């Protein structure tokens, strides 16, 4: 029996590298394309070339996991529009390969890493589920909604199955420290450098934190589960821990777990696009939720150790301001 093939776009990112590891463990033949992300046109060309090579390697089951994206809540509309264009270009390449008969939609699956917080930032009455209408507030959320729609369109036109994973707040080792990738990475930097932690939201702000390895395990299990769905099916699932944590509680846990004082400054004013309560509960494929096994204290300790190690080895400037 030949191994299923998996192409992970964004395989060097926080979630993507864990999806690569989980895919290899599950027996996939994994390809991670090297893409020049700073040039949208060149990115689309490179993706098309890599996907054609990927199609030539496929001999049975296949999957494409889109885990790419440098955008965050504060990213500009123009930059996010470029990310959407590159994503759409990749889907056009996949559709072309299907029409050429080089990829069999009946034996394939598409995964899209979307954002639960982005698409539900303006939703009412948390906890939010897959049945909650999407209500983005900023360009980041609108971009994720657009990418989800593009995946649904591809499934409808070609019959390929698709799995949209709306991720809660992801954290873990390897987080990019040169962009606002979450409070946990900010805590880890303050811990490593001994600098004050600057908090720009209310201490009552509630989030759902999901370790990147647990998210990846859910992605791979979801791609396996997707094969049981009918042709053209699109399954949307919120990938979350289901254990909401307030910012105040997280800061308290960090002081306990990291065994050192953490000076905290709460800055006035609310950061753009941030809302008070983003609790989630998933109603879809509940069996995948059993794969969440990392507690916030354990994951925080792991992430902090990773940041300390990276800064000790390369220096703070190289880690916090890496070359583009």
C-alpha cells in the first residue's frame, strides 16, 4: 500500500511545522514547498510549480494543508489582500491539476487553517460554535472568511473534500517573536529578557489557548476523517481546547510556572480588533477534541524554555528582528 502524500504550505510556521511532524508520524510522504513569500507574483508561480511536482509524485491518497499566513489582527488590508490572492492562486493551480487529471479529487482533501477569533470577533453570545454566524471586525477576519469561501468554491466545482479548521489562539515552541503572535509569546519574551510585560487589553479578556502540536494532531486526524465524507463535502470545525483562560489568570500562571517575578504594565486603551470574550465550543467531529492533551501551564513552560534557548543562542536582536 502506497503512503498518502501531503503537501504542507507554510510548513515552517508555528502550526505548519507541527503538521509536518504529525504527518510524518502518521505515515504520510510530506512535501514542504519553499515559497518566496515577499513577492506575491513569484509566490503564486512557485506554488503552481511545486503543486505540479507534488501531483506527479501522488500515486494514491493526497492532501494539501494550507498553514501559511503572516497576517495577524493588526495587519493592513493591503497586505492581507495579497495573502488572499496567493491563496486563491494556489487553489487555481489545484483546480487546473484536477481538470488535467493529474490529481484525483475523489482521493484528495484540502485543509485550510482559518481563525476562530478572526471570523467570530463580532459574533454575539459566546461560547461560539460552528453554527454561530461569522462576524469579522477587521481585515484579518474578512480575509479568513474570503479564504474559506474560496475553498468551498473549489470543493463545489471539483468534488474535492475540504476541511476548514478555525483555530483558537495557537501557541507553542517556534513562535515568531517579530510580530504580535499572541500574549503567550509576549510573556515568554518578557521572561527571557527580564523586561516588563505590557498588556494592552483588559485582564478580564478571555481566550482559548491551543498548543500547536495538539492543533496539528487534530489537523491530521481531520484529514483522515474527511475521507469518510461524500464527494465535495466541506467540513468546518473550530479547533480549540474548550478551556477558556482570562489574561489575568494567564499572567498569574506564568509567574507560578516560570518561577520568577513578571512585572506587568496594563496600558490604557483597547488594541484594535481585540474583543473581550472569545470562548469556543466545537460541535463537529467531537472525537478530535480528545487529541487536546497539553495544559496551558505545561505548554507555557515549553514555549518559555524555547524562547530562552533561542535568545541565548542567537541573541535577542536576531530573534526579535530576524532578516526578512
